[in-house]
C-alpha cells in the first residue's frame, strides 16, 4: 500500500511514513534495529523519529543494553494516539468499530436498525456513534469510514445504487449530516477485502469472496483495490453459475448469489445463520444435505476465481466466519476441480470473523491518515 516517491520531499515523507508503519508493528524497537529494517541511515531514522515524537505518535521507552559503547535508545509507537471509526450499514443493522493506528480493533458493536432514507435514521446514526465513543476518545478520532452494500461513485458523493438498501443515485451527504468527522464511503466487500490485506505486506494480489446475505468480492491487484471501469469489479455474485437456474435478486437467473449467499443457509433456520450451523453441529441430516450442496457450488465459484486470477483467494463474509470449523470437504471439492495442482492451498479463510466491513472501512481512513503524516 506504499506509494512510490517521485522527488526529495516525497522520499522524506515516505521514509517518515515507513518509519511509523515499522514502529507500529513492534512493541518497542531500538534505533539501530529500526535503521536496519528500513534500510536507512541512523541520522535519518533519528530525524524521522523526532518528527513523529513531535506529532505525538511515538515516544522514547528507555534504552537497550549493549556490550560496549553507548546504549541504544528504544522507541515505541502510540497506536491509540489517533483512532478511526468504521461503520457498516446493512438493510437491518448498523455495525460500529473503533480501530487504532496499528489496525487493532478496540471495540465493536452491532445495533438493529432498519435502513430508511428518512432524516430520522441519519440522526439516529449520529446519536448511536456518539454513544459508542467514550469521553476521552472524541478528540482522537481522525474520521469515519462507512461501508455500504452498493456501488459508490468515484468521488464518494453518491451511492449509484444499492439493491440491499433500495436506494439509487443517493447523495452520501445525508449520511454525514449528523456526524462531525470527515467521512469516506466504500463498498462493503471491498472494505472487508481491504481489512484482510491490511497487515499482509508480502501479498500483492488477492481475491476476497464475500459470502454474506449477498455475494460480492474485492480484487486486490499489486497491493491496491481494483475498481474496474464502472466501479463494479468483484461483483462475483452475478457470475452465471447455472444457465436458467434459480432466481437471483438482480432479476437474472442462475447467478452465483442464488446458490452461495448466506441466505441459502439461514433460510433453513428461520433466517438465523448461526442457528443453521448449530443444526449442523447436532448432525441434522437436512442441514447436512443443504450444506454439502452449498460447498459443491462454492467450490465451483472458488475454482473459477483461481483460474481467472491465479492468486490466493480468501473466503469471508458471514459464512466465511464458519468455514474453519465446518468446511472440511470444501478444500477437497476445490482440489478436485483444480487443473494445475492437486490441492487447494491457495484457499484461505478470513481473519476477521466479525464486522470485517466496518473494520476495513476504518482501516481505509487510517491508511489515508498514514499517507498524509
Ligand atoms: Zn444476479
């Protein structure tokens, strides 16, 4: 996620950003270790650290013992010097997370609130956010990332459409009317994909498949989200899986969404996904049949993504949180379809089991803050 510097000022700024990112990874680190990890000279590191101390983002935490000569000073970041709020708007809920500069989730909550385009809903959103924060946190908030189940315009000013919220060409200004911090908007699956990418600096390309009440995804290419020409990249839910198959909410038939959304499972348990998995735990034969069919369709979807993008694929969303425990057969089904290897080692399960979209939206805000220090 680092940009390539183009001139001296950019190089200095990038070095400072990299110094803070490095400090955020460790509890404490000495000046020589920092210089070595960043491949920078001692004086440059010292200068960067001084600037970061002045910004209140880093502090000195004593000195390391050495075998001879002067003791090396040790530094640590202050991750909670700044915080970002992530909000996940869905049809029936609002999720809130509070994330620090290191990406750690400090707190989250989920409230039942049916979406409405009336002013009262947005006022309630602002009130809920205020009550989510503790008194000493208000001044440390750098902004809010808002995840939306829909397509957001390039400039973030409009929700072009959201089937889930039933809004079209909807101004995002309404959402921020009762929020006193700068806000950014991001598609929910892209936000969740961004969260999964956050601390994986060794991965350049990644596909995130979001298995929530609708199926979406994110394409991360060279460390950045790939949006497509119409900002619809990663709408894997509407790949055709079965010609003239089951009805999809988009109006077409046979879309992936109709076979592998979380609803396919929750519909078997009065709309309660956790209850469906509880049935599986109890060995309910009907649930086992539904689950096995689900996994077979999911394996097709995953194999198609692997053949198209040739990179690791993370299965996430509401169902993703249960895969580790329940999807014993999934890797076998995927491996059977794999043309090039006899395994499915490229398939990973999501790290963020809860509120991934809200966390990702907050991390987008943290990332833009770190790019600007
Ligand atoms: Zn569809």
